[in-house]
């Protein structure tokens, strides 16, 4: 006798679909967090620019450091002792020169906002924040969701690879399941079927060198579950939890004819 079972087809398909769904949403949130939302915000910043500067501003640098946290440095720059000191202060805080510079205005663009500084005699004297539809928190949330789903995707990839290696073998040496076994026929003591009707599993009670152990067999995990259980019950005399096969029409007809004649 030799019965070998791979993974249950339905289980494999469901877990593969789960993997694809999670990977899709991970890519979706990653795109929004790193590309989509910042791009929408930049488009909105361009709309706030004077029409004659929009084409030039479209190629301007976007600094990740341009956020609400930059506000104290912006305020300090408007009070700097000289234009050179103001520009150096902002360059150090932002990480570079203005995103766009005109004789009377400096613009600094970030992923979720911008700053417009009015220039007089070469130095900033006033500033205004340029707001965008998507906040920094919106962008961070998309990125956090993406990273969480990426981690879940990696886990599901490993899980699906392990699932494909699911094996259950019943032969003359006994039963082997997922690295457990072979459990010799003589060591098999009983089959607990009390949870089969509601949970779909049975517990094989066996002796392991004087220690009683339990091996759970789940119909959702193994494609040839029915064949293995039938063989176990037939060979060991255990109660079979599987429903009896319905009689075929050919078997049922003679019985019906006989009963009709009586």
C-alpha cells in the first residue's frame, strides 16, 4: 500500500489569492506614498505659482526636509543679520538652494507643502506657507501601510512555498506527515473523530516509545485526506468519520424493483 497526498487544492488557491491581494495593496499604498501623493501635491504647488513661472518651476527641486518642522528656521531667516546669512541658514536647514529663485521671491518645495519667501534688498522679510491637498501625515500613513503589507507579503510568499511542500504518506511503514513519522501501524492506538463534523479534523493517538502523542490530520490541508482516513480505519478498525458513499443508480434500481414487487 502506498498513498501520497499533496496540499489541498482549495487551500493552495485561497492562499495564493491572499498573497496576490496583499501584494497588490502593498504596491498600491507604496505608489501613493512615494510617488502618487507627492506628485499630486507638486501639481497643486505649481498651480499656486505665477503663470509665467510654472514651466520653470516644473523642473524645480523638491526637498524632503521642507515640512512644518522647517517653520522655525524660516522665521529665523527673516530676521538674519544679512542676506548671505539668511541664505546659508536656509541652505543648511533645507539641504540646498531655493527650489526656485527670482529677484523678489524664494520658493522652497516639499512633498506635502511649500514656502514662499518675499525678498527685499536680497534678504527674506516675509514668508507664506503653500498648502497641498495631501498632508505629510497622509503620505506617512500610505508608506507605513505599504511597509506593513510588504512584510506580510514576504511572510505569505514563504508560507505559500512551504504549503507547496505539504506531504502526507501512508504506506507499509506507517504514516508520515510534515516530517513527523513514519508512525508505525503498531503504534497507532486510536482515532479521535469528535471534532470532525464541526472542524474537519481528526486526531491520531499513537505511542512514541512509551509516550502518548497526538497527530492532527486536517481535511483542509491534504488532497488525499479521505483516502488516507479510509485506509487507516480499514487497517486498524477505527471508526470512520467520513460519510458512506451514496449508492449508484445501478445499485439502487434492483433494490427498488425488488421492493416494488413485494
